[in-house]
C-alpha cells in the first residue's frame, strides 16, 4: 500500500463550504457589538480555533457578547448558507471504497458539528469525529489530532519532521501508509505537524495561498479530486513545487 491512512480532515472550509456563512457571521457580530467594519482578513484570521478564542482575539472585554451574537446569526442562517464542495463526496467515497479510515478533527463544538452534518450529510463517511467538545486543548495543539488517531486505533506513525516517508516524495523510502491531516487553515497545518503526521492544505477554504504556504504544509491541494491521488497513491504537489509555480487561475 502507498499513500496515506488514516486520513483526517478539518470540517469547515475543507469538507463543507461554510466560508460565506463564517464571513457574514463575523461581519454581523463585529458590526453589532463593536460598531465597526473590519477587514475580512482581520476578523477571520483566527478561524480554525474554537469560536471563543477567536472572539477573545477581537475583543477580550466583549468576547462573550461577540460569541453570542455570532452564534445567533450563524445558527439562524446556517442551513441557508452551508453547502457541499463539488467533488468532495466523490473523493471521500473513493477513499472509503479503497479501505481508508477517515476522521474529522474540527474546532466546532459538538452541536454545531451535528448541525453541519444534518444539513449536508456525509457523516457516515467518517469513522471518527473529534470536536472542540472532546478535548481541553485545541488546535494548533496536537491533542485533537492525537485523540482522533487513538480512536481510529492508529499511532502517529512517525516522528515530527519526517514528512514524506512512504508518500511518494522523491528521495524517501517506501513504507506502509502513514496518517495525514488535511485542512484549510494554518492552525490545521500546525496541529498536524505537532502531532507528528503529514499535512496538506487546501486552496478552497477560508485562507489564502500566502497564509497557508507560510505555515509550510507537506502538500498542497487545488481541487477536491486531487485528494484521491494524494491519499491513495502519494501523488501530490509539495511545498517547494507550489512555491515555485504561479497561483492557479479559475
């Protein structure tokens, strides 16, 4: 076998498209509570961490009010604005059919994770789901990733800094598949690396190319269909290859 197993995913911005929902919820909360309009890149800079931590970054004194206003708006418009990414369901099906174990590691709470799956389906694709309700420490700490691996009965597989072993990266030896964590935010990359597993960043989520490449993921994915080649055959663009190429255009 080659490629990666198990395959862990972030949820928002990776498996489900909540980008518009997140941005509009932040705009509403910041405008309502703080009375200002801040740049989107500023108000979403903490995405990937638990919601309260994001609000404390915006205003420690008014974090609770920001949190409550965000949640009310987000829940009210949730089913209207959430959607699936084209190609994700097909990629997940291909991985499941090939025998890959799939997990979710998200900073969403248990209730909002359930809301997302109720709206778009796909819960049965995943063997394990770890939410912010399951650990005391959160991304970018490794604990949520490690808990997901433990529940999947899989160890980290290799030490930190050994990205590429058995993955098809030139100059690395063949080996059994190792775990990988795939997400759309820098904290996903940091959490995966801290857990000692390979990481891949996706181009279709909240964060832009520069912020993700600065986090130094092992692999870069432009489209959901590229997941199959990466996870089953270890074929994926490395950080060096992506950094040397111009951004993809629609």
